[in-house]
């Protein structure tokens, strides 16, 4: 579960909110100088204020970025993340807008960048790139193919807002009956529920939270959904990362007020969905974020939406779903080398989670080449590390 920050961290946030004013967009004649501050960590639900990525929420025409340690301008599209130290160039006739991830700057966002200029990023440092998931632990070592078990899709992995969430799992061919249990430490009795598969839709199965079950309790108890069907059990793939808890009412109320606040700033789709998903992810609300991204109309056509969805599925240990999302992200990344590299990197992680080291290596080699061409040394080294350990991490032996 997400950890709680100390009072020192809370004091730092208060100091930032009262003394740091966000800069306004300023045209530059050359790439921006190196920033003097360091990106702050992503907060837990106990933190006073979330730090989300700084995102391009509007891109029309040609927009490019020169990364702080880059070697040239490269094209970017909707949903690209930016940081102070990067330089954005908007071509004549183009339009761009940046939404600053730090909550102290929400009321002044999105910030428009006029056509025909170069700009420093008009934000405080946003959330740093997400780290790669602990694949070996999320995957578990019990099965070779997760598709052979009725694995849980939701709820799992992190925090929840709703006390009676919808239950979802992967359907098995030939399974006639599913037995659903909720393992908990809240002391409540929830009898197993038996559901005939004939009453459920094919593919991903959804079941309303049983009326006979007491609601989830907030602020402490841990839960795990377990599904049996076709002679197989959802926890055969390992249980690490499948636990979840319900946020305390005060925390949930704060998030709902932030959702309303963000909705007033950006009502258009898909920008609103992407921002709200990032807000949920900053609090560890992966199920809510995944559901929102996956059900966005035409979301499959937006590379940035699929990239974030793929990363979320990876963190939930849903490697097949992650692979599908990253594949869609790659299709939407045509002409965008940085987005292509990120999609290849994600596809490699998903393949590694499925024990397919050959596919993982192929994807990572493409990502490594692209990151090298983009002079993104930190990402190149990160991918190189996965390549070096692919045999140990991705082979089922």
C-alpha cells in the first residue's frame, strides 16, 4: 500500500504553495537553461497536494520539444509530458497548451503557447517518469500463461474510492460456474457467491458487488478478490499486487473536490480524461484510472491515452491487457520517435511479464535505438539494463 509522508514533506508542500509562483510562458531565442530544482516525488493519499505530470493538453499543427539534455527538436503530440528545462517550439499556424501538474498552478492552467515561438515550460517540476514495475513479483511464479486462470481485473492493486465496487475478471472457455470470494482482515463475514457463466457476458466478466456482502471499510482494512472457475483459481498467478483498500472518507472527499476542480478547467475530451486519470494515479487509484481510460470513446485512437493505460495495467500485473494498450499506443505514435520508443519499451515489459524473452528483447532493442538517437541517455541505460537481464527476468525455466 502507498506509504505516508512525514511532517517535513507536508511543510515543504506548504512552503512551495505559499512562496513559489508559477512562471508565465516566455519566448526564448535558444533552448532553456538547466533547471535549478529537482522534480518532487509523487505523493501518497496522505499528502496535502498531488503532483501530476505537466502535460500538453492541446496540440494543433507542428509542435516540437528540445529536451533539457537532448540534441535537437523532436515532434510531440497531445499528452506528451514536459519539464522545466525543456523548450517547446510552436510552428507558424500551430497551437499548443500546457497543463501544469502542481496543484498550486491548476487555476492558471492550461497555459497557451502562441504560434511561431519557442518557450520554456511555464510550470514547476511535474511528476517524474514512472519507474518500471516489479514484474517478477507482480507476475508470480506459479503459472506460465495467465490466460489459463480466471485472473482478477478489478478491483486490485492499490486504493479504491467506491465502497461497493463492480467485480471484474477474465472469463475461461468452458467454465460453467464461477465462485467469487473476498478475503479481508476487517472481521466481516462475506459468504462465497456462486455465479453460473450462462448468466454472464463472454470475455471480461462483470458482477455487481453482491448485496449480501457488507460494504468495504475505509482507511485500513486490506482486501483481495479471489475467483474460482473451470478448476482454476485466480491466485495461482501469485497474490503480490492484488490487494486493495478503500480510502478514508476525508481523502476520498478531497479527491472528489479535485476532480470537480479539474473538470472546470478542462471539459474537452480526451484532455479531461487524461488529466483525471493522472490525478487518480497520483493517489494510487489504478482501477479508477484504468476504467476511465479504457472506456473513453475513441480512446484507442489516442496514443497518449493508450500509453498511460498500458503503464497502469503493467503496475496492476495485467500484462496481456498492457500489451494490447501499448500496441495501440505504437500505432498512434507514427512520426513521433519519443512516443514510439516509450511504446516499444512498454511492449517489452509486457512481453517480459508473459515470460516471452525473445519478444521482450526485440521490443527493447528498438526502444534502445530510438532513445540513443534522441540523446535520452537515462532512458537508454534503463532499457539496456533490461536487455542485459532479459534471460533471468523474462525466461520461464
